């Protein structure tokens, strides 16, 4: 029997975590959740429409996935050879670990003077790579099967060759998922250019509180520029979200801010307390909130948000997440790992195992939080080594492969902690030391579980829901 993927599906494999299905529907790419080990993956590569295969000889998992894909209408079968695969369907194995997406700082430069910048952009600690190096990075991402990249900076729109980067990504069939920008340089011409290359990213704009945005961004008029950009994006039909850093001066503006953004068509607001990294170290003593103060602001915000009819998707650090118009919420600080979990098998950070951050200097890191720490010089450069090779053998790889058991080995007090199955160590970069030790329990997550707690958040949220539904 001959088997073959139906259009518009395509097999894509990786050297580590080898198998996934990528779908191409028009200009958009979607991923199907088939992640298999090597044996069933290699068996499925025989289902190319050209080889006569007897699936009864496949492994149990291979037979199972064949049945599932056939029932789902993904595979076609025939007693005769099937037509050749279309070019985009040709099965391919990439020389890397499985990378779902990349987060790329295309420049370390910025036209703002943000007081909390992770990459210390105003001080120009990071260079802006020449276009030729950026195009090389695009090629490397394509070689590793990355089909989506989120673009940030610095401020990405300060590059006068930004269009060339967009063009290169489009030519290699890599979608821009999210474009992070301070919005000061965003124009209708920018959106025209993106549409010319069939890119339609969502935008995340910084907005640090109604009446407070200019201070944190260090530029007079930044709030007015953001307002103009929000309205432009709404008019042009681009999805837009906002990110707010909460501190001592703007904590009372949360309610006014989310209601204002909702009226402008902003889909979501993400609120975080800045990490004590990068430039924020200079301001934290005076402006950073204690964890109790953060929770007090979030508690009021949750109550008001339900009172106001859930007008926008809202994320408050790890404390609270809920979609617009819904009452079913999540607390991201709370995991649900079994108490008898094998911590040797559970990653310290799940998200970094399938995504990668490329810094403005071309260095590979698990996430942006590592970009301005003492460890930055230990991360390998995409300009010096193949990206795929570095994902499999480098300091980056070793850090990404860190398991919760590694954290527990250095912190025996966590082994017997009743909250371990709920915290799972927290964020691996939250409390990285000046010596570069990242095997440190996340103090914010730890404080949440020991001094605030899941039930406290649920009591506030549930009471607000009950009042709103009367």
C-alpha cells in the first residue's frame, strides 16, 4: 500500500525531538502536535507515495499514528504509486533540536531611554549587526526549520534596512509572529511594507500606564506616540497587545489603563514587575514594589476587571490570566506536577526547550532574560558556529537541558518543600547571581506560594466573578 500526506500538509523532522507536521494554509503556517521518537519518525518517512509499505511491520507507535492521521484525513492511501510530492511537502530532517520559534533582537540600539531595559540599549552595550550578518542569521534559522520569528530590539524599527530583513524572512517562508516596538517609528508606510511581503504580524507595544508612560520610557511624548500607533493598527486591522511594567508610580493606574486600551481595540494587556536586570538595577531600590505591594495592586485590578465586564485579555505576572469576556482564569505560578514526579525528566523551564533567543550580537540564549547577565559571554554565536550544531552541543544546549533535579541537587531545602509540585522552581533567570548561578529558586514564585498563595488569589477572583454575575 502507498501512503502520502495530503496537501497542504508537510512532514518536518528535527535531529532531536524529530517529528512534527507543518501545515501550509494559504500564506499561514500551522503546526500539528505530533512529536515522535526516531523509530516511528523514520517509518513515517517511508510514507512518501513512492514506496510500497506494509504498516504491519511498523512499530506500535508508527501504526497508531498512521491510523490517526488516516482517520483525520491527513494521509491518502492507494494500491498504486501516488503523484510526487509538491516542493513544500518534501520531507525534511533538520540538523538541530526541535525549534518551534525564535525570538530575535535585530538590534541593540534604541531611540528611547527606558529605565528598565534588559539589554541596556541606551548605553549601546550591544552592537547593531550589519545586514549581511542578519541575512546569515535568517539563513541559519531557515536551515533549522524555524517558520516563525518574533522580532524585538532594542527598537527594531531603528534599522534603516528593516525592510531587507523582512524580505529575507519572507523569501525563506518564515513568518513574523510578533513585532515588539515602542511605536515611535511605526507608520502607515511600515505596515504597507509588511503587507507587501505578505507579513501580517501582531504587534506588542510598550505602554506603562495611562499618564505614566513617558517616565519609564525616558522620552517626552512617548505616550502620545503610542496612542497614535494603537489607533493606526486598529484602523489597519493588525492585532495589537500591550505590555506594562508596574512600579511604585504607576500601580494605581491599572484600571484606567486597561479600560483605555480596550477602547482602542487592544486585545490584551500583560503586566509585569521588572526583573532586577539590566538598567532597572539602578532604579529598583526607589521604584520597585515589594511582592506584597504587587499583589495588593493586582488584587484590586482583578476585582475591578470583573466589575468592568472583562474588557480585555489580562495577564498579571504569574498571578492571574484570563481572556476577554471570560471567567475561567489561570494562575501561572501554580503548576500541577504530581508529588512523586521524576524531576530528572522535567525541564527547569519548559518554554526554552522549544524556542530560542538570538541576541543583538548574534549570541544564542534560552531567553532574553539571559542577554545582559554575567553568562552572556558563555553563549555561542550564530556568526561563528552553525545554529543547528549549537542547539545540540554548546553551553546554550546544556542550560536548556537543565532539569528540576539539577535545581534540587543544589537546593536541598526545596526537596522537602510542600510547594515544590506547584512551583517547580519558578523562572530560571529571575534570581541569577552575579557569579552566573542560575540554579537558584525563583524568589518571587517562592514568596507567592509561601506568603500569598493560590487560595488567596482564587478567593479574590471568585468573589469578583460572583459579584459580576449577580
